C-alpha cells in the first residue's frame, strides 16, 4: 500500500485531493501527500501569528537546544533511511544523498551552536554629556512568523537550512517543500515533533495551487520569507511581499571557472567534473562555464569528456550510480534542445549530447559554444560543461563576468598573482582557488548576487536574519 503523508498543520483540518510523489528515474509512485486548501493555509497562518504574539508561549532557549539535539540524534539513527528516501524522490545518487544527510545532521547541530553563542552587545554610553548616566545594550529576539519555500535539488538539507534556524531563533515556521520532493520535508518535521517540538511551531503543507502559495508568502502576518528556487518565481514573490516582510532569495547562476595555463590539470579536472556533473548538474553553483587558456583549452575539454563518459548514469538508489536523472522529463528535453542549438551554431561536442532515456541525460562537454546561445548565457541546470578557449586571464575574466548572475566562481592556477587577480576581478560572493564552484560548508556565507539572489544564506547568517536586535537604554543616577 502506498504511504500517505497527512497534513502537518496545527489542528490539521480537512485535506484536499492528495498529490502523488513519483520517482524521477522511473516514475514509480512513492507516496501521496495531502494538499492544503485556503482554510488550512489560513489556519496555519493564524496559528503561527497567535503563537508569536503570545510571548508567554515562546520556547525558552534551553528547550530549543534540547529539541534540536534530540532531532540530530534521531536523524543519525535513521541516516540511511533518510538518504534512500531523498535519493528516491529527488534523483540525487545514493552516494551523494548520504553526504546530504550527514550535512543535514551537522546543520541541525550548527543551529544548536547558534543558540549557544547568541548574544547582543553593549552600545557605548557616558562618552558625551548627553549620554551620561546611561547604560545601553541589545539582545536578539525572534523576528516573527517565518514562511519558507524550498527547492527539489537537496530535499532534506535545504529544509534544514530554512527550518532549523527558524526553530533555533524562536520563530514559528510554515514550510512549503518543492512539490516533487515533499517527503523529506515531512519526515524532518515529523522528527522535530518526535524530538519534542510542539506542532504549532513548525507546520508543513502543500497548497493546492500556485495562487494559494502566493497568498501564503505574501500574507501581512509573515515577518520573514525564505525562498530557494527559480529566479523568475523568487523575484516575482519578492515584489508582492507585504510591507515590512523581510526576505532571503537563493537562485542559481552560470558558475564560471578560469583555468590558467599553469593549472595542475591532474588535480583540477576531477574536481571540475564532479562540480559540473554532480546531481546531474542540478546545483545552483554547478560548474558550467570553464574559461581555459588557449594552450590547454582542448586538453581541459577532452579530459572532462573522458571523466564524464566514464561516469555511471542511472538509478539513483543504486550505490554504483554517479549521475542520476533530471527531476522531470521536460528538463531532459530542454537540456537537449540547448545542447543541440549550441552544436548547430558551432560548438564542438566531445561527449554526451543525446538523451539516455526520457529521464536521464549523460554528462556532456561542449568546446567553444557561441557566447549568445543558451548554454553560455543562462543557467543550464543539467549535466553540461562548456569549455571556452581564451587568449589570457583578463579575457577569461571579462567573459566570465558577462552574464547577469553572480554567485560562486573559481580559478585553477599555481601562481599566487593570477589567483589574486581573479579573486579581485571575478564577479561573485565567493571565489574558490584550486577548487570547484560547488564547494560549500553549511556554516559559511552563501550568497547569490545580482539576479542570483538576495540576502545571505548559511545557517548562522539565516539565524541572524530571523531575529531582530532590541536595545535597552537604562538611565541611572548611579552610573
């Protein structure tokens, strides 16, 4: 019998028609999830708002620590189950889904560390006649109800990044997972509740339609909106937020890598292949555009093609699989159309380039596609790496910067001056030296700039954004 996930809102409510969740690899039905109509969404918002307004009901810090510590312990006990579930619904190979679960567990632990180190500061007083006899300091308080919309590509870890800091900060949170990968979210919320979190503090739901989801995000009772997903949807929702609602948006990009003539290719190429083909390229900072010096450009492209061609593509639940399916068949069609368009207009295809099935696309390497085709100027979000031959580092930097996205970038070189020149001149919030663009640990800042996002991700930074700093000024004749 197919597993069914019920509403996870306080007081539940009447369930609307369930949504099917199917495996992206073979379309096998995994489970069904109850959907929430207007009454349920309104009830969730009303519950979160009332909970925040009742300060006597706020969870004290020590209780939040206990809940999150127990959550991490339960997740550790069920790590393999969580990894297999994430691989089934999201298509990320099991070997990588296991890494995702380990990251998610560590992320919950990072939320505990945020609570332990959470503090305000003293504001200098008594330094002018007007500030005499005064003491001023701040403390941090929860910002209010949080609404989080998440993406499919990291179905557990992204939820932890949005929900974990909200719980740690003391905010009631309503989370809407991606429709294709709702199960990991519902399992995580169930674990939070098993660990002792009262139901009202974290509610998970799937609205019946996009209009209702928009109403949820833009309701005036929402204090903070966290969005991970497409730029088109994220920027649209930001434009409709209620006055006073703060937000963070995390979108994608077209991550560039500069490969200098002196780069250690034996070291660099496996990193770039992993960074480009990992999770079938469905990563917001996946290696996409490699600008290599003309003396090594073909060697770089052919080396990436050899590595990509050797990768095992297939069932993500098979431990031998290195590249799984794209999330939907229409994404396979889109990626193939973009690749074909680039080849027709002059790109040299060195490997891949033909769908393996309606759900799987092979690692593909293109050499010198034109700058105006989709693979060069839009986010591919598929297992495709483009290599471009450049006369020098400055040309590589100029071409790397010639897109409206700015997220993470990289440079491969053995020369410190080249590394520093690229760091100084490449657009991006993080520049990796001799590493791929998809490197990330969950306590570092992770920020899309320009069209790639708004605000700063990373668990400590999200925790900070979900709080407000409140000052007290104390006047005393004894000071």
